[in-house]
């Protein structure tokens, strides 16, 4: 629990931000795209193939995530996903943050559903 709180407060490993095009390339290479937005946000729009684990559930569900793949965290703007990525990095996952979130993804002309 304290490790999770430390990671959310900014103490822990640095996380690399990636552009939407870099995130898309990582996903094509086998990375998992992890959507940490709320269920209502996801219902409105989502990136095809993404996995949904809301940020407030991440502490309980991190054990279900793959450790043998890169995980790209995604939210609406990149702020919540940065918190999620820090938490996962502190837990030993190979993780990146989608800078600008789904908004940047859409602005780059990448598809959503």
C-alpha cells in the first residue's frame, strides 16, 4: 500500500512518455495499451484493442497485468496515465505513458471506436 502511495506521489522510477505514433508502433510490436479512465469515459470512446483497468482499481488489479510485455498507459490527457505508469514502474513493470492521452491519439489521426 505504501509503495503504491509513494508511486502516486511522484517518488519512484521515472517513466518515459511516448507520442501517439510511438505508442501505436509499440502496440503493433506487442505492447499492451492500458486505459485507466473511468467506465463512463471508456464507453464514450476507446482505442481499439486497449485493456480497461480504471486508475482507482489499478492497485488491486496490477497482478493480473503481463510482466513479459511493455505496457503503455493511456487516459484522456496523459495525467492519470502518468500516475498509473509510475505505480506500475515501481512494481517492476516495463511501462510507458501515452503523452496527451486519447486526445493526442485522436489529434494524430489515429482511430478510436
